[in-house]
C-alpha cells in the first residue's frame, strides 16, 4: 500500500493530501530513510513523522485497504 494512503487509513494524518505534502517536504521517514508518498508500506516497517518540533515513531503491524475508525489504532504500534 502507498505510504500516503496508509497514513490516512491508519489516521496518523487526517487527509491524504496532507500526508502527500508531508512526504514531499521530507518530514516522513520509513526505516530511517526519507520516503516519497508512493513508497510501498508493509508490516514491520518503522515510520517516523515530524510534526513541527514533535516526532512520532510507529511500527506498522498490519496493512488493510479499509478499516473502521475504532480499529485504526490496531494497524500500528507507538515506539
């Protein structure tokens, strides 16, 4: 699954366009490397997102095309 779509479905970032812009600005790292929005995300990957001065680091546990809002937190684990 594309990185920008995963960020939206997992609700780490609210909108796909915002996720796309964050990737283009170089604020998203996958496994320690700057990632474009089109990078494929799979279970076991580590995603780090820079929100201003705060950084969020999560491990991908599962990748699903659609998920209910209540179950979105089960797609990742905070590190």
